[in-house]
C-alpha cells in the first residue's frame, strides 16, 4: 500500500513451546507490519512473540518481542530489558531482574551506541561492558518477561489482558 508507511510481512515460525493462549499448532503463520523494514525479531534464533487473533487471522503485536536464550538449568530467559522496566505502566512493578546463568554468553554489539545510550540500554550491573560488547548478567525468566510486557506496552494497547 503506497499510502502506508509500514511494510507488510507474512511470518511463519516453529513453536517450541506455547507460553500463553490457546494456539496448539507446531507452527504459526501471522502478519507483521513494521515501519522500519524487516522485523527486528527476525534477527534472533529464539523469541517470545506476542501474536493476537483478529477476525480469524493472526497478527504480531507491533514491535513486541523478547529475545530468549537457554539457561544452564534448561529454562528460557531473556536479558535485562530497560525498555520494559522503564515503561510508565511498570513504574511500580514488583518484578526484579535476577542473575541468569545463560548456557552461552548473551552478548550485544554496542559499537554503534553513544556512551549515554549504553548507560541507558545496557546498564551495569545488569551487563558487563568490555570494549564494544555488552554481556548480559541479569534478566528474567519467561513468566516475568511476559508479565512486564503484559503490564507495560501491551496493557496500554489493550492486548493480552484477559489471560
């Protein structure tokens, strides 16, 4: 649509394990709209995606995803996400980041960030900073990752509130 600023994608993902909701397939196909081009979640091997059913079709809740990584204890967890903790709806959350023993180091290239941006998005002690790399030390497990999104941006949108 030439009048739209968004690109439209049809995504198909394998489901390792559904976390919430009533979808029971091994794969899910859904529509994604993204203003910035290719959806950022496609850059990660494993993500917790927020998909809603509307008029019989599945849609990705715009820009909402959480990269997840295996832990040494066999669970899935995500690195500390400042954007979830700083959402105005989460100002009084009781959820706190915990030290996570990830199976493999969860590292981010911070070479394109200014020092002030690194302090906001990859703050210590939640990340160890070494050169152009930020390595996650803290994060949250799936239930807390979902709760932060549900009470934050998804609540503001009215999504995932009847769970």
